[in-house]
C-alpha cells in the first residue's frame, strides 16, 4: 500500500489530501476531529491529486456542484453506507441524521449515522457538512461548527471568498 499526500489552501483553511495507491482516500482540515496522525499520510507528492485539486478549485469558484472523483473510503459496511448517502445530498441542501438513518432502512440509527458521519475520511467531497440536527440546527461537525456554517452558507449563495492555492 502506497500513500501520498499534499496540502492545498482553501477558504476554510489548509486541506490535506491523502491518496492510497493513487486513489483519493482522505481530505482533512486543520484541527479536524478524527484526523489521523500526519505520519500516516505518506510521502509528499502532488501527482495523484490533479483531478481533486482541479475539482476543488472549481467548487470553491462556484463552477462545480458535484464531485466526480474515484475514492477509496476505508470503513465498516455501515459507515460506507452512510458515506454513500452523503453523496446523494444535493449541493446547497441538507438532510437530518434521522433522514439518513431512514434512507438506510433503520429509523432508530440516527446516532450511529452521526458517528459514521463524524468519521467521514473525505470531507467536502463526501459532503458530511450537509447533515443537520432534527431541529434544523447545526450540530456535530468534525471540522468545527464555524466551518460547517460557512460551507452551508457558501453552497446556498453566501459570500465566502474562493481562495485556492497549492503549497
């Protein structure tokens, strides 16, 4: 198993992209809960990330609303099911943890959905920021509630600056 990484700047702070055997397997924010140790990210190398960097740049420029990238999501079958449901939430919309649990066929699993959502290894691209509490409030985002609020505002036409640089 070969792992590589690069860091790109975004309006939400530096994003660390990680690839496993050349396929995107991580997108982590600074200070993110459940962020693996940097020693697990592999060697610095931008080559596996060309498409991801281009699509992220287009997303932050409001030119892209759905990502089309191969990914490797390492998790339990339940977690992967939750992450698949996240990809189905349209740009600029939200779903509750309960709605995701119902879509998975288990109405009582909203807490388990929340735990799986929090361990999503590819933030933004697998849009865990689009999940809200049953009351409509912002709850539980591994990247911080401020980032979650800003990402949702951005997708709903807010005025965040679209800075994006590789460094």
